[in-house]
C-alpha cells in the first residue's frame, strides 16, 4: 500500500508519547512484544464499557453482543491467515506456548507411541522444543533436530535421513534470535513427501509479512496476539479441520462439553472442545482490532519496510564498529526479518541493555528462550534489537549511539 507510513503508525501508538530517562522512547524489542496502537486499546475499552458479558451462554443483549464480538475475532483471524476451513479451524489459546502444548498433548499424545519421531530445528524457541521432550518422557517418542549452518540458515544436507519415519516436522517461521525466515512451502513439501505433517511457530512471522496456510501447505500454526500489535493473554492455534475433528480436548471444564454425566462426559464439537472455561473475550476483541490494523497497513509492505531498516542497520553497524559488534544472523536480507542479535566485544549483553536503557533504547538481553541455538554458536546470551511497523531509521541512530557509549564505558 502506497499509503503506509511508519511515522503515522508510530503516532498511533500511545507509548511513543512518553519519555524514558528524559529521552524519547526508542523501542527495539518488538520480537518480545509489539506495542499496540490506540485502535486496539480503544476496542478493548469499548467492549468493557458497552458489551461486557460472558459468551456462548446468556441470551440477553450484551451477552449476545459479546458473543458476536468474540466470534467475529475468530473469523477475522481465519481470514488473515487464509484458513481454508474458515473460523471453525481457529482455536483461541493464551499464547504460542499454550498452542504448542495443545498440539503436543492433544494431537501428539493421542497418536504417538514409543519410537515415533518428531523433528524440530536448532533455531526453535523453547515453546517448540519442551512439549516434545515432555512427550518423549511420557510416550517414548524420539525428538530429532535439523542443524543450523554457519550461514545461520537450516542445514538441510541430511534432512531426508532426519525425516525418515517422522510423523511431524515442527519449525519456526522466523527465528527470534537470527531473524532467519524459513521457506515454509518447501519444508511442507519435504514433510509431506516423508509422510509427516508440518507445524509452524508463527510468533515472529505472522505480523511481519503475509501468512497463507493454504498456499504454503501448513497443517498446524501457532502464534500470539501480543506479537502482532494485539494484547497479551491471547494466542491462536490453527489446524486443518480434518485434523481438529480427530483431536481430543486438551483442558477440561465448562464450555468444552456437549454433556456431562455421573459416568463420564462427551466433548463439544468443533473448536469449542478446546476452549474450556471463560475465554479471553476482551483480548479477542483487541486481537480483532490488531488484525484490521495490520490488514490496513498491508503485510507485504510492512515486510518490505522492515527489510530496508534491517539492511540499513546491518550496513551501519558494520561500518561504525568495524567488527566490534557482531550480528548473530544472516548478513544479507534475503529471507530475513528485522531481528538483530548483537554480540558486543567485551560487554555483557545485560550491561549493553542497561546502558542502552539510559539512552531510552529498549532491547532484550538474554538467551531468548533458545538455548540450543545459543549453544550452537558458543554464546550464553545476546542483546537483541528488533523492528516493528512503527520503527524508523532514527531508532537505528539511537541504537548506534548507545552502543558507542557501552563500548566506551567498558573499554
């Protein structure tokens, strides 16, 4: 869209109107959590002020309005990811982590036994690793890893052997450490050729480019609202309807049943069987507003904007610091997102982040819930800067200025 303006997006975000340590806020932590625009906040306020009630239960007006709002959010998400089966394939969860636990403990636990294989990669977030290890411990499955090469991309040299006998290939759409974007359509073909299904961690990719589960041949997709300009406390688990219909409930309680008797229960049909208890209604309303906002920006245009910011930042970091600041990730921007994990010579990542904070710059120090990847590159942590649709070149200016102070302070 030619009307896209990151400066206007920035003006829409209330948090950018405050000062931090007397300086304008430079927010470079969108990989951790994006900043919601006013439209998201106002949609949630409106829900609480005018429509608040529990859903799928009451027959009074506000309850029916709340239900319509909640189900409208489900339909909007289905449209946003091009779910071929529509809203009946979208399950609301708490976050990406809960979505992967649902996948492992419902679909996985009901199908896997000793010797069955799940394949993940070395660049995965712990959310796409730990549930499979838990299934290994409880069901005797085998967990295999596709390695990451020195070019910070998946090393598929031996992928046929690793996929032999696998039932699932589960990969990130974009690494939250490296910024590497994986070719999901190619990975789906690989998985399907070996008789496996493909699950995708979309937490880092859904808000930063177009997502089309039908086009790419994806079977399962998980992502979080707060990483796509929406609120915390809501996530999405998407699966093809034919798969969802065979999956047992993950959580038990109210709302997910068709009947309960003294001798047992019958689960509800459709996505309701996976949404036990009162769901995140206001959060779904906020997510709907975030989806509308992102659609208005144009996902492909957002991706192009962040690609140019990343290209500029990579060039300027190299030019300014002459190897004293190492970027842990691809040096080119082909199939790469706006995540810059920085290894600063002689300065611990937490010290880097604290110095940057004094200059109003927000970055994330740590292992980023990706310890296998950190060990692969001999690191304990990095200081990670990451862009969003509201990011501007002046954010890179502030980052470089702050890094210069950190290097001088710890020289």
